[in-house]
C-alpha cells in the first residue's frame, strides 16, 4: 500500500540550512501491519533520487547536519556532510507533516489523535510561500494558522481518523 501524506512544503530560492518543529502526537492506535508518524523532512536533489533526513540543521562551518532536541536544543548527534551528494551544502526544501500506511486490507490508521491536532510551528513569511499536500482529504486534513499565538508565528495542525476509503 502507498503511504498517504499530509504535509506543508517550503522551498525558496537559495539553500536552506535548517528547520525546526514542535511536534505533538497523541497516542495513535495502530495495528502491527499499519504505520503512522509525524515528522520533519529536509530534502535536497532531484525527485528521482533525492537525499533527505528526517530532522536537523546544518553547521555552516563544517556542512554537517545536526539533530538537536528539546527547548534547550541539546545536540544529540550529526550526519557528516560526506554522507550526502545533494545535502552537502544545504537543502532545497523542508516539509512538515505526517504519513499513514494502510494494512494489507486497505485500512489506514489514524494520524494524530483521529482529528486535526498535531501542531507544528513554522517561521514562514506567509501562507502563500508554502505548498500544502493532502493525499487523502477524506481521511486526513490540515488546518493552517497565522498569528496562532505570540510564540508561534505560523502553525498548522493535521490528522484524521484513517479508515477503509483513504487510498
């Protein structure tokens, strides 16, 4: 089964050297043959064979991609620049969102807590600067907020119940 994706994608002219997100995910009920997640993708290269990592920012002095965690942005580890052919100097785009993969019977799991709820905090100029993708709008949705709160310049929430009619 092909995973269903809900995401917000940001690309700009020039390279991107980092991104962050505060991700909330609430106890999704997933069977052993299903998959669901919430994540951040950092992408570089052509569609046919891109490089990507699921979280991180690049050290402009070394070109290595770092993973930091928590409010204090504690550095957990890094991916050496030498691992990447397209991300060695920076990323082409960043996506925030989730994936859900159905079981062999075609039943997709919930994303989030079965309703729009995973809040991501984005620092983007405005709603027109992003591309929103909803592969299965009858099962998963995305709501975009601007000026959500003083500490969150721009946010969005996503999720849905899944089910048998998602593909």
